[in-house]
C-alpha cells in the first residue's frame, strides 16, 4: 500500500471522489510539541476506493482535497470529528460541509453516550481493530505497512458504519436530530481562538478584579507567544507561574528570576522583557475596566425529585433507543427539579416528545414510577374525579 505523495495524484483522486455520494475521512496528527496540530496523514474513502494522503510529502499541495471538502454535493463522514474539523479549519480557513459525525449518529441510534470508534467497529462490522500503530510517530517517514494498514482501516470500516447508521436514521425519521446536534460543529467560533479570552479557561480561586485583570493580560501574552512560536502554552509558562505573577507582580523584570517555575536568565530574554511590559499594561488597567467573575450562587440542595427524573430519563431513553446524555444532563435535571421554570434542552423539540412531556407530568403528580419484577414501570395516573 502506497500513500498518495504528489499533487497530481491527489487531484486525480479528488476528481473521482467528487462524484461520490459520500467520503469517509480521518486524520493522523501530532500535537505534543506544538501549539497547532501537525497534520501527518489524511485518509479518505468512498464505496469504491480508499487512500492515504501524505501532506508532508515534498511539494504536496492539499488544495484539491480542500476543494472536495468544500463540495456540498459530497457528504463528509467522520467519527468524533471535533479535532479533525479544527485541523481543516486552520488549513482551509473554512470548514468541510456537509458533515456526518458517526459518534453523534450512534448516540441517536442507541449505542450509548460518546460511543468510541472501536466499539462501533466491533458492534457493526464485527471486526477487531489492530491498535499496534495507534501511538506511533506519524511524522516520521517512510510510514510502515502496519501504520498504513491501521490508518486506512479507520475509513474503510467507517463506510459500513455510516451505511448502518444512516439506514436506522431513515427508518426512525431521526435524521433531523443528528443535524441539530451536528450544527455546533459547523460554527467557526468553535475553532477560532481569541487570545484575550484565554484567561477564562484557567481555574482561579479568587475573583479579585485586579488579580483577574493581571491574569487576563498575562494569559493573553502567553497565548500570543504560543501561537507565534507554535509551542504548547505550558512550554511558554505554566498556569501556576501566571497565578504567582498576578498575585505578586514583581517591581522590575529581574524579579521574574526569583519565581519558581521561571527558567534562569528569563529576565534577560526578549520574552521576559515582553512579559514585563504586558504586566505593566495590566497594572494600568482602570478599576472600572477590570474583569469580573460573578460569585456563583449557592446551589440549593438537590431535591429527591431530581432522582426520580433521572430514573425516568434512563427509562425513556432506553425505550427511545437514544443516549440519555443527548436528552438531558444530570445537572440540568437537578436545576430543573430545584427551580421548575428553569429552561433546559429537554423541554424543547424531539427531547420534549420522548422525555420532557412525561417529566412535566411526573413533576405535577400525574405520572408515577413503580417497580415490577425488577423492572421500572411508568404509570399515568387518572385525575381526581375521573
């Protein structure tokens, strides 16, 4: 098995694939030592052929592949595609469409929460995946036969998985459910990293405005440095170092050298001087412009009704053959049980049909849960006077 290593070969392949109803897609990439994922291999297949594409080959231009991904007449089938979509967004500055995520579809078809690819392969194709090449270095060339065999399997098995799931969706008229759950993956904002928002990902233990203002400035600096140098954030500076600087800002650049976690001589580096300037900017932020974190209100004790709702959710999800997590989360049910007018997903659309309506009846006392022969029964109660 030989990967495609020239733009001409790729263009010829994509010319054929543009006539396909769908193509299955997967990638192999590395991100251990970089900020951005490094694409090392792309696998594609239709009903007739399957190929590995080498993006690292000399002179390779992936534009023919991107043109295929832009073709809205060809469905792109992937599994748990969030990371694959991010890679293509970074390379194309747009997203492949339309897409079909088999993990989402499998949840709708009752295969469980966040079902893994290996599980689907076993249950649907009855095959066993060879996992020996999973954690190899995909950037090294030449790729071995075992690596290529492993990689191509990810798109050949996916063909049968897609066909099976699509058939079930057609039979149950649930295609719109999958489209609804897939829609967020086509939002550009999901993949667009805003450096000034990076501080919000940090787990802070204080909501002091000045500390937060400094932390925001420092995290923005780190994010920009990581992007510019294509390095992991923690290689630039660990979270703990940012917290220490924000809590005890040094009075001069030499003060950085006294902090734990800061390499020796950091104050003399260009990065050290840039960080000190960023710190000064943070210190000069007017009080009224400092970020705020609202104190979370104490959560009310989880009422016993939440436990009943969780039992009902499990029962109704099993009946509907859909993953319970797609209908409602435990947190949503606890919030709704505590404050019944809370707006949750389960009170809308298809979720309301299979669970929300009965949940409302349970809350109002018009429906009961009973046990019989080790099984849960749902009993609708007659109104008084009937």
